[in-house]
C-alpha cells in the first residue's frame, strides 16, 4: 500500500530561516493567486482525502478540531461528520463561504474564520486536533507555519496533513510550470512538505510520534484536454500562470502538461485517470 514511517523524536532540529526572503510580499501574491479562478471546483473532487485524513488522525466526537488553510472545507466537513467541534480557517474569504454553504447543506455546525496559517488567532493548546489537506504546505515560511500548528494543539493532541510529494504528479506538474514562471528565489518548495525528512525536521523536536504513509488520489477526467480546461479555468496557480503567458508560450505549456498527463494516465485511451501521490502525515504532540 505504501511506506509507513514511524519516527521517535530526534534530539534537535536543523531548521533555519532565510532572512533575505520577503515572506509577506510572497504571501500577498499567493493570496491573490488562490483567490483567482474558483478552487472550490477542484477542491470538492478531493473530498475523499479529507475523509481518509480524519480517519488516520482518529477524530473523536466532541474533540476541538481546527482545519488550517481549509479551502472549501474537505477536512472540515470530514471532522464535523464525526461530530467534532470544528473551526475552519483560510485566508481566502470566498473559499470559506463555499465551505459554509456545504456545511449548511448538510446541517453541520461549524465555525468559519478568516485566518493566516502562519499567524493563527487562537490561544496556545486551544485544539485537540489540527488538520490540513494540501493547504499549509503552500505557506512561504515553513518553520512559522509548522510552529503555529504545534502551538495551537494541546499536549497529546494530533496534527494531520495531506501533502503532495515531489515525485508525484503534482510535484512533476509544478516543475513543468516553474520553467515558465519560476518561483521566488530562495523560497523552499512546498513539495518538501511531502517528504518524510522535512516533516521530521519541522515537527520532530516537539513530537512524541510521527507517522507518514504515501497514498494516491486519482485525478479522474474525460481527457488531458478536459483536465487542462478545468485547471486553467479554476485552479489558482494554473489560472494565473496562463494569464501571464503570451499565446505561443501558453500553447507550449499546454503541450508539456498534456504530455505529462498522457504519460501518467492509467485510464486507457478513452478516459484520464492520473494517480497523484501524497504524503499522509499524523503527528502526536509531546505532553
């Protein structure tokens, strides 16, 4: 099924912060990017990842659960369906509105609050569980974001994350995109959150236990052209990048993404099924 890694706490961390990076400026640009298009169209298709993560973290009824960088609320809904007391946060208000609409449709009692994953507006140890599905991994300051997750979870509490891996489809996609719009110089790749060593580096000094399992989510579309159409219209990063390119470079990018999709397609000639590898992470905070 996948690699499971159990790590007993390392004695020290080697984390460093690049002082030359303007994290605030990067974050502002990222916020504009994620607010473009309509990520909820994509996010809803990923619901099963939220359900799987809620099971992996073992969300219990009446536990205080925080979903960080929640998007339109996949992990939020999964935890609430297990009768957790859920607070859903994101720095893009309209995504929270989409999550609130989903919660209302299901009759789920959930609190929604605009919040920055690197500066969470909650007291220390305010939650039993913190979750994030493909959200916190995109924060520019990894160390600060990891510290906030640890801060708001009580001793013995759990942190659960789903992070795309560098080797998987999304990691490969981002490398293709970087050839057209390079990421900010010196900024660590978000895909590092999908590696076991980086998780240990970020969380190991305050963790009683860390478990990492590699899983797959299947992107299911009619064809490569259909996938590109949906992601170009609705997924913030690809939506913004296409908008910055001239028609010739748009066509080249489409050719490269099409080649990647077709190479990874396991759905046969009449459909598109592309496995996207991600790292499912469960961290138990030391008491």
